[in-house]
């Protein structure tokens, strides 16, 4: 069971997307795990063949427990990041987990698929061809069916958003969250389940933040940054971009935070066993609020190496999938530094609580037009308040001030991003 956050102690295996004999590759989605915050897709970190599944769907297991064994020649024997144990190689032919996951998304029974590959192997084209063949076949994903049965949801009243109208787990969750109608006369525990999930998430967040404030000696700094140059540069860029790809200030702010963390490595890393351990790269945690309540912190991996368009695309994608419960386990790995951006909520400044074992959190408020003096002349400029919450065990305010100054400098030269 992978750790999907510092506050995670256990998880519930919702569904396997592989079976013994399946060939798996690094990055394949092999299972869906439920935490107190969200259902998360778990990826494999090695190549090999599934030897045995050791945990049944519905079982609650602690972080670090072995979920399955795989046989593979590329990896050394031992537990991997996904809790899959690696032993010796075999090579049976079976649908790949990517094919099985696509079938899962579309609600397709692989046993009913006509295979076009050599030796009867089912390919993705076979799955998608069946999905587009028409509505004669009921398409409900196994996870969606199980959620519906557990919560008294009538699948006939659920609209599918998957390819070909397939009903997915997210569609069932949306139906569970929707207000009851006159047709919903059967008793359901969906409201109770939603409340229980919200309470569990709040308790988890509260416990972690209480630990943070109790153990970490926080210090806070803030500065005001003039975004005139960034705004002008962004307007020029957006004239050349399609509407769906246009940039927003948040992308420039996140990139500035990531690159500043690279230049000030004393704040980019973790406090472990009484000492600071700098991170090898900048894995930027993006704190997101969920519509159902609570928070998730997906990661923009190697964010300092991206350009502003890449940050924009990843930010949109992570936000959309986080709120739909479609994040992968690797996207909830431990960030090296996190950002809380509440500007779209109209908040002017963010005094955050550090997410342990990190040692810093950067906050961005709303971009507000205000009077500002430049070269002795008063004008109206777009300004943003940038704050830093940092761990006094790892750094002092002089280093924190250097980080904020670096963010300011980067935002004054947007053409370099």
C-alpha cells in the first residue's frame, strides 16, 4: 500500500485492474485505492508479470503492506513503491493493464471482446471498437457497479460520461451527491457516506495540521510583488494562443515558486529524523480544495524544469482530475515544497500551515489593482501578496527573505520563463 500523503496511515483496496498472469510495465495503472480523501489510481513501478494478488477488494490495509507479487527480470527482488513484490520472470500472453484499464473505464467485459492480436491478445482498438458499436451492450465499470450496489443507486437513472455512454464510478458518485428526486424512493446511505468521508477527511487534515503547529516552529514573511511586466507579457502570449490554452497568472506564480525553490534549496526538502534533507528536484505540491470539502495536494513533478505553458496545462489537468477523484498514486507523492493559491477566492494573503515533513509553504493571494509608486510616479498596478511559512529548525528569516526576493525577481522577467 503506497503512502499517498503524510497523513495517510491506511487505505482500502477498491479494485484490481490486473489479474495473475498479466504483464505489467512501469507506469501501468494496476489498482484503485480509497483513502480518507479520494479514490486514487495506483501505478506499478516495475516491469514483470503478476504472480499473485494478496489483498482482496474492500480490505483495509496499512501503508507499506504488500498488495501483490510480480515476477520480473528488470527489478531486484524486494518490495516496490506500489507494494508489489518482485521475484523471477515468466512470460505469459495476456491483455496489458492499460488495455484492462481502458476496458474498466468503458465498462467492457474483456471476456466478451473479440481479440484481433496475435495469439488472441486483446488490444486497445478492440476495446474502443466495441465501445463505439452502439448501446446494445450495457457498459458499467466494475467499480461503478459496486458503488451503486453499496449505496442503493439505480444505474438506470445514471447518465454515463465515458466513451459510448459508459457509466463510470464518477458518474455514480455524482448521482449519490445529487439532491434526491421524486423517483428516488428507495432508502440510500449516499448522504451518510458523503458525510462520513467529509468528516474523515477533516479529521485527517486537522490531525496533521495540529501536529505541524505543535512540532514545527513556524515563522512567517510576506512581500508585495508588482505583476505589471508579467501581466503585459501574458497578454502578448495569449493573443497567439487558442482560447483553451491561454495563460492565467496562477501558472506564472507557480512556476516562479518552483524556480525560486531551486535557487534557494534550503527551503526545498524535508525534515526527517531531526535533520533537513534537501530534495534532488522541485516537486511542487499544489493545495487544492475539493467541492465536497477537504484538501488534496497533488504534485507537479520537476516543476522547475517546465515552462509556463506546461505548468498551465498540468495545473488544469491536476485540478480537474483531483476534483473528479481520478488522481494517480504518483501524483500524490510527497512534495518537496507546497503552494497555496487562494487568489481566485478573493483572499489577499495566505498564512499557511506547513505540510510535514516539508519545511516551507508559499502562499499567493489575489492579484489586485492598487496604487503603486514606480520611479517616483504613482500609478495603478496589478499587485499580489506573496507569503512564506517556514520551519525555523531548517532555516531562518534571512533565507526565507531570499526566497521571496527570488520569486519577485523571476516575475519581473517573465520572458525567461
